[in-house]
């Protein structure tokens, strides 16, 4: 079933670290998303703080180590996750809607 971004039924049922460098999210509709830490960390939703709509245009212009890992995952309210990274930073709150938009699978990339 293709994802339906923004739908209340799409909030994550489960999120877990598959290994220190990979996050897996199993969505309520059965879709599974995998994020590798080094590629994912640059997608901090900065524009939410800046009042912009296009979050994808705000990638952090920083060096992200290839060995970056997820250290801690925290639930923020009932709408988002925050990550602590192996380099010590914990910038950004990732809404479930935004996490779904970032899904790298071929089905989601077509949308």
C-alpha cells in the first residue's frame, strides 16, 4: 500500500535501531522505512524553526562522518522523534509526517 503522508493512521507503531547506524520505522499501515544515520542526519528540519514550508531545502552544510550512529531515540509528544547522534549533537525534531516524507524506498520516492 502506498504511503499517505500526513494521515493520522500513518504514525509509527514501532521505531527501533536495527544496528547503531540504521533506524527502522514500521508504520501503522504496514510500510517499513529504513534510514542510515550518515545520510539521514543532514535532513534536520531546520525550516520549521524558520517558518518555511519546504523543509527539504534546508540541509545542514556540515561534514557528516560516515561512521555516524544513532545513540538515543526519544519520543516528542505524540507527533515526533528526536535523535542523539554518536558525535554528540541532538539538533532537530523530526515529525512523523516528515520522517515518512524522507522514506528512501522506491515507492515513496515516486510520490
